[in-house]
């Protein structure tokens, strides 16, 4: 137990120096262990700690705030545990599925964004960001996500790519994806690219995306329990169940190996990142009402 009262995992836990592939092994091992726990609370707690650690160290590295990794770990773990607990009403105390609680289960599947938004101010404070995140998320479009994705993959930002070209590419590379029917609704604008002075804005968007991904990911162990198999926590079957940066890297390489252009691959990964942005969109659709 640490001084702040947060239970820590085993000494084999990853650090900011751990390779992505080893972080994947840790995440999968912990997810399988969580799935085998004898109570819902134990399952949720173990999964939240693993996701919280995995996601926080990658967020600290990506935003350039490695010194904030421990603080981010606490925030991501708390958010993950809270997001996972929204599934509790769909299971009994032993973690078994309650057949008549489909409504609670379905509601929990869409709760990740709301939980992430509640914890986002603390995560941004940890990296010293004072960006108006609700306005940022409300205004974020697919071009913003493409720029962020390009930076994280070490690829050039696409130039002169029209919305029609993006959508056409996605209809070819994301066939069968659950998001396929929403591709034509992706938002675009002509905002200029971020300058170095706007780096904090990009870091803020990056942090928001990663926190939403973590609060989604923790629920996958409960979905696996609901479905009665471990497919949702197996990266070989569910590409999205991966450390976030490894997901992007492997998806990019997969699309290129399928014979598509690097630009098509970047756009496809951008869609994966945008799925986390869209969790916030209904929650920030209108500016907050000024206090009375």
C-alpha cells in the first residue's frame, strides 16, 4: 500500500521504459486474471489498476510529462474503476451475469465518456494544462485528430486531403467496423495546423483521448464476463484491446501490409482515435451554463 492509500500491483508492473509489446503482455495477463476473480468488485478493481497503470504511463510519455506519471496513474485508475463499476448492476456479487439486466448492461457500455469527462480536469492539472477542454472537445474535428495521430505515428500530416477522400478511404479500410455507418457524418473544418505555441492544445486533446480510451477499455473485462468468453480481452481477436500506442502502430502497419497507402493507413488509425473523441461529443454539445 502506498502513502496515498492506493494499492499497487506486483513488482513486474511496467514503467515508462517498458516496450509496448511487454506492456501488452502485462495488460492481457492482468485482464485474464481479472476475469477469473470470484467477485465483481475484485474483477473490476484488478482490471482498473492494470488499465490505469498502462494508460497513465503512455499518456505521461506522449504528452511529455513523465514526471506526472504517478499522479496520472492515480487519476486513470480511479476513473477506470468508476467506469467499470457502472456494470455492477448487471452482475451478481460473484460476478455472474444477471440475465434480466440488459438495460443496465447496455447503459454501462455508453458511460465511459461521462466518467472520463469528470476526471479529465484532474488529468489536465497534472500536466499543467489550462486549456478550455470542453470548448476544445466541442470544436475538435477529424482533421484535428489526423494531425494528432500523425504526430504520434511519426508520419507527415496529410496535405490537401479533402473530406470526400477521407470518407472514401475509410469506407474501404474500415469495412465491417461498427463505426462504418457513421463515417459520412465525420466533421471537418479548415482550421490551420497547430503551431508550437499551441502545443498545449494538442497535449490536452491527447490526454482527453487517452482517458476516454482507458474508461472504455476497463469495461471490456465485464463484457467478456457477460459474453462468457475471453475474446474481448484478447488482442489477437479484438485489435482495440491493446495498449493505445501499440493499437495505433499495429493498425497502421496492418493497413499498409494490406496494400493501402501510408496515407490511407493514417486515416484509418485516425478513425480509431476519433472513436474516443466521439464519446465526449454529446456531453459538450452546448457551452456550459454560467453560474448564477
